[in-house]
């Protein structure tokens, strides 16, 4: 991919909702709205397109880098207007901002999300520079811009995990992926455009359509395969005395909930800035494993294994999303319990070998 061109300094901003004049929930994402979704073949991106389809929206342009994995299969059941390779889309708007037409909303979910990638030039070009260029274009065209930040920006949590935190420089991401997301958050904050856009700090999202992600799949997906092959689940040992083996805690959020929250924030004109998207509760890896065994009707059998040394220094022992800021925007839907979400995923998708929309 070629580097995304960008300039320094502030730029003129239009009202992100000027083209659609959306205020109440539902007006922005009506059935005739034209939507752009980047990373649409990926996990959250394809889940978002599926939900848009379910709501009657099909005028969707999808972009992605479709390589040699099978994430293209996520697109098979979905309905959309056109597919454009991500680099070609950027080239098009660089030549002519209206090359691909007008959009009511832009959901920028495309990124290199692997936390183990060490090619800094690639990750910053793909995750930071591309986001910067796309954001400038979206704001200049009057489109609502919603992008994926990450809970990885919070690092080890020692500076808190508060989406109300005004001094973003206090956060210290533990890996390159988190740093690439932090860079754009800081850019938007410094350029004073953060109130005009929505940045989603996704916590531990799991669910159907993540099958192509390899080692970056959720434990539910990987553990399902382990149970089928060996009848047991392997979890990492703890290296901190305050956490028992398997007692490390995460905010696990079902992808269907994450997408619903994302669409709510897109449709809510008063919502601007960074928002945590999670369940609002921290659960242990053992809780997750037990939920999966229960969904499959099996007796829990867990083996604790050594954590690879190369990830020990980057490992988060506790994450939990404070979602009061999201709730204050009018989102009152309860999140799916861990047990119900795992059961839906395991029975209706993993066992059935299905993707969303099939």
C-alpha cells in the first residue's frame, strides 16, 4: 500500500451531519442513506454491514485489503453497492474528493489489528496515515465519521480506562497496534476535531465472522476448536500473585452488542469524541471457558500453560469498560450476558459453521 498523503495544520470542518441533517435516532441511517464501510470483510466490519442490511440499508460501498485468507467469505451473504480495494479508494479521493460519490456516514473499521506485528512503518501507514486522510475527506464532504480506536490505547490500565479523560497523553499503549490507534486519537484531539467525530474504543469483542483472524481470534473461537479436538481448553498461567491462573479479567463484549452501540453513536448527533464500547463488566478467562463448556453441554476441563515470554510484558491482566458516557447519549439497551452471548455464538454459528447473514 502506498503511504497516505497528509498535510500538517488544521483544516476547515463542515458539520458532519450537514448532508443529512440527522438529529433523532434513525434519520442518518435510513434505507436510502449511502454508507462507506472500510475493513468490511473483517470481523466487526462485516458484522456492521450485516446489521445495516438487517435494517434495510444496501447502498453501501465496502473497502478492504482482501489477501489470501478467507475473510472474503464474510462478504458472501451481505448486500452492498460496490467493493473497492482500500488503496484504490484512497487513490480515488486523492484525485477527486467526489470520485466515489457522496456518503451520509463513513465507518472506518479497517486496520492492521494484529498486536504482534512489529513493522512500524507498515502499521503507522495503514492505521494512522490512512485514518488521517480518510477523516479529512469525510469531514470536508459533510459525512459522519466513525472510526475504530481501541482499548489497547489504555495500556496496562495504570492511567485508568476512562473515555472522559481529556489528557490522552497519559495513556501508554503496550504494543504497536495500540500506539497506532493512540496516534490518531491524539491527532484528532490536537486538531480540535474530536468533538466532530466518533472514536470507538472497542474492548474484547468476540463473535461470528472472526474465523479468518488466526491467532487473533477470540478465545471462544479457538477454545471451541480445542474442545472438539481434545475435550479441554488451555489457558495461560498468571504471573502476578493477585491473579490466580485463569483469573485474569477482561471486558468481553459480543459483536452484535458492539455493532449496535456503534450504530447508535453514529446516529446520535450530540455524540462526539471517544467512547468505550464494552459490556461494562470484567469477567475471568475461567468464566469464559465455563460458559463455553456449558453451551456445549460438557463438563469443564481446563489446563493452564505457560505464557510465551514475548507477550508477557505486553499482557493486560485487567480491562473493564466504563460505559456511562455511552449511556448518557441515550443508549439504554442492556448488553448480552457473557453466558448468553457465548451460547448464541457456539450453538448458532460455530457448531452450525455459519457466518452472519447465512
